[in-house]
């Protein structure tokens, strides 16, 4: 029987949602992870095959000298990648609310797959490699040297080694290939299989754990499977090193097969740019340059769907579309724009945007803000993280503590302050509840933030206004989910009282008809000046072509 040709590639979510763009804890090295693997196995059911948080907390805090906040950050970050139904995610978050008074007890009984969690911790080294190169280059947010990456229009963009660059698919693949022996060795160390006279063996369970990193196909990408399913395919077993006698894989043969089978993902950013479907979402009205929107939804499986929005400038884009549902959203180099994506999505990455407001419906996993300036984000999401960004504001509804990573300055945190008719349905679709909301309890990772010189602040109630989404949709949501914190609610009530007092003062002034007309003209002129100076005029003008509802 002829051997089938297998293609393997890196899983998008693991490398783009799971890996944090910050140097990892110094003791998350291979040496210590092997020790953790052995310790976990010796702890019995509390350590293997599933690692209880109580065990991990003991290892992280008492053995590695890690702060408990960081221990939970890694644990929760991995758990976010796990495949749960929306109902399961919602149930877990509601359980956390019910145990709020004794949250440590609830955390201690949570568990994750031991082998995959060890791999997840090892992958955090990706950004440690990037940081070391800065000693030579002198970059503030360094990166490894690489070839120029394509933009959404197919052009290359040299000089992307700036302080706000995220690691691209090419560097991710180079990292995995350079460290593949260590990755497999970590699994072999934790494995119940030992070595034979001539080779180390990897159990099927260990190869299943690699499903965190790899997926692939044996039929020219027509159907996507996890790596163990590809390796056990009848026509690939000989090449992958699987033996029916030992019911395990030869370490050397499996590594060689994996290296030779690894290729660029057909469903990643590069593949989407090269062969994805262009969407005519960006109008380019008033002479503005037309932004670029592309998706791979025309050929990718649901688990790999991606939508890229790039170079939307001085425009308003509003969509509630089936294409967005469960997709990974990448918003790149948008300037002076207003972007409404009112659908339940898998994840959102916002990179190198300036002076832009982005409103997203509900996000199942994470919103990453990287290398942005003067950007406002309004969303309900599983987690938020910010790195390399300045003068940005986040209005958040999130069950996880926001992560403020390296290179930030002047980040404003604020409560979620808007709603639209289908918001509750969209939140339910991704497993988000109204509570808990930890918008004002960030975890600051890295040396940038100090008590004397904080990189963030909570928005003052005096600055706070609610945000109106100006589109009609059918749905049940008529108010902000979970309401507003009391001090922000009081500020709105006080401001409304001041407006009522002003209106009463105008009424009591006894103006005649001509005076009222002149006064109205004066107020309208002042209002138009204010709209122009604040940029709100452009925002309102951009809403005119939308016709009152977001495009489908």
C-alpha cells in the first residue's frame, strides 16, 4: 500500500492566543519543566494525568518562587485554550461566582491536562528568544531577524522589527523546529514508557498531547485532524514510527517524520492573505483610501476561520455577519477609524492601530492589544492583554484579570458601558456571563509598572460617559450587562441633574421668540465646533452610509 503524504502545521490558537508576548518566568525552562513532570507523576491523581491547580500552585509558588497571581495567570491561560462548549464555559464561570467568598477552594479543585500544560509552559519561551536578541539590536521590544512579511495586499513590509511587533508564523515555526527535540524529550520524561535497548518510545498519549501544537491532513488539507490522528493513519504509520507491537512511537522516527511533514498553515495569516476571499466591507467613502478585508472562510474549517481587517483609515465599518461568528479576528494598521464587529467571535488581535475605536460583540477567548496608540476598545471577552501600547482605553466586561505586559504607558481601564439588542445572545454563544467582571483588577507583568510610576489608571467617574451603538437589531438586550459600578452610575445621575438644571435655567430666563432662535443658533454652532475638534463629526458622518443597521 502506498504511503500517504501528510501535512502538519502549527495550531493558530495555541501560538496566537495562548503564548503571551512577554518574557516568561525564568524557571519555566526545560530543566525545571522536566522536574515538574516527575513531581506531578509522583503526586498521583492530583498530578497525573490531570494536574490539579492546588498541585501546580504548590510547585509554582514554593518550588519555582512564582507569585500566585502569575501561577493562576498561566493556569487560566491554558484552560482558556481548552475545548469547552459555550454551556460548559458559562457553567464554570457561574460556579466561580457562587464560590466567590471561598474562591481559593474553587480554584484548587480545577485541573488541566498535565502533558499539554507542560507544553504550554515551554512554549512561553518563544518570547524569551526574541528578548535576548535585543541585547545586540538595542530594540525596546525586540524580535528575531526575519524576512519581510506580506501585507494584506500582497506587498512586503520591511522594517517590521519595531518595538511593537508580534512574532509571525515563520518565527513560530522556526522556534518549534529548533526546539522539537526538547519538546518531545519533555513528553518522554513525563511518559510512562521508558526506553528500549536502541530507542526511546513515545506513547500514544504523549503524541495526543502534541495536539496542542499541531494539526494536519493526509488528504491535501480537505479534512483537518489532530497530529495523533494523522500519525496513526493507516497509510502514515510506517513513516511516523508507530509500532502495533509496542503500541508506541519510536522517538527518532517520529521526530524525523514530524520535521519532514511540518509546513506553513494553509489557514494562517499568510495563507489568508495569499488565497483568501476579499470582502468588500470597506467603502473608502469621501476619498479615503479603501481598507482591505480578507477571510479564509471560503475554504477553512470552522476551527480555523480567520478574518483580517487592514489599513482601514478615516472610515466607519460596521458588521454583524455570519462570517465573523467563531472566527479569529486580526485588526492591523487601522488609523482614525471606527470599527463595529457585532458578532460572537473566537479571538481578537489588534496590532499597530492608531486613533481608532473598536467595538466587538462578545469574544470567547482573548482580546490582544499590541503596539497601539490612542485606541479605544469596547468588548466583552474571556481575557484582555495589552503590550507595547500607549494612551489606550479599554472598556471591559471580563471574568479574568486583564494582563498589562511589557512596553505599556498611560493605559486607562474602565467598566463596560454599552449594549446592543443581541449582546446577551452573543455572550451566551461564547460562554460569557454578566459576572464576574474583573475590569479594574489588572495583573502587571514585567518591570514597567511600579507603585510610584504606574502604567495604568482607572477612569475617573468625571470622564465617564456611556457609549451608544447606533444600530437597530432584533434582540432582548436593553441595558448594559451587569449594570455599572455605583460610582459611575452616580456620576451619570449627577450629570443628568446638571443638564436638567441647565434646561430649567433656560426656560426660566424668559427669552422671547427671537432670543430663543438666536440662543439655539449659538448652541448649535458651539456644538458643531465641539464635534469637529473632538473628531466626533467624522464618526457621525461615517455612520450615514450605514443605513441604520450593521451590514450583513
